C-alpha cells in the first residue's frame, strides 16, 4: 500500500521535493521548452511538443479555415487559462487546501484588419480577461491571497503582460 500523500490528485511530497531541490540548487529552475509546428495545408498546422504530437490548429470558416481545431489565438487564451489553473492547484495544494472545483474562463477581442493587411495597427489581443471560479476548502481572504500570488507568478500571464523579446528567423532551403 502506497504511503504517498495526495491532495487534489497531486503527489504532495513530489512538489515539496521539487521546491526544496530548486532552493538548494537554483540552476535546476532553469528550463527550456520547445514546440515544432508543421504546416498540413490550408490554415491547418500540427505541433509536436516533447513526446506529444498532433496538437492541431486551424481557423474557423469565417476566417477561411476548415474549423478542425482551435485557432492560434484561441490556443493562446487557453494557454493562459491552463497556466492559471495549474498555478491555483499548485498554490492551493501547497497550502493543504482541497479543491472541489476550479474553472478559468479567458476572453479577448482582436481586430483582424492589421493581421489581414487592411490597415496598420495592433494585430493581437488588445486585452485578455480571465475569470477564475474556485470552490475550495478555504475562506475568501485565503482564496484572494492565493489568487493574487497566482496572477503575478503565472509564466504565461507574465509572458503576456511584460515585454518579451521575440526573434523570428527565416531559414531558406539550401
């Protein structure tokens, strides 16, 4: 019989061990992530991440796509929601708080004119709004404090809210 303590379907000791290892050796906190994207035709692309393949992207019919998958901006909104959810689960679990339910909704609007070359301007989201609904074994003040911590420590949220250099290189055949 396993003696591993679990809370919110997480191995609590594994998380504590990771935190302790990073505190002891900060180099262990430095990570590199990669995604390889391949064009499939039309607006369909497929990404491979680590051993996972088949992360598909497409555009809806209103944008001349075949609507086989979420488009990149929807995936960006989802990435923010996923990252916030992971942050809430990690923080609540670290505080020994059981989660009954957790949902994050992310919405935003984009003006397509710059992307389509109709006129210059900002081609991305002008703003993203996330709404977290958490039902957990904690009082409102504790949930607010955890919420504030999660918002300022979300890697995706931080990437979206603080300028990050992006370099896109063109590699030609031959």
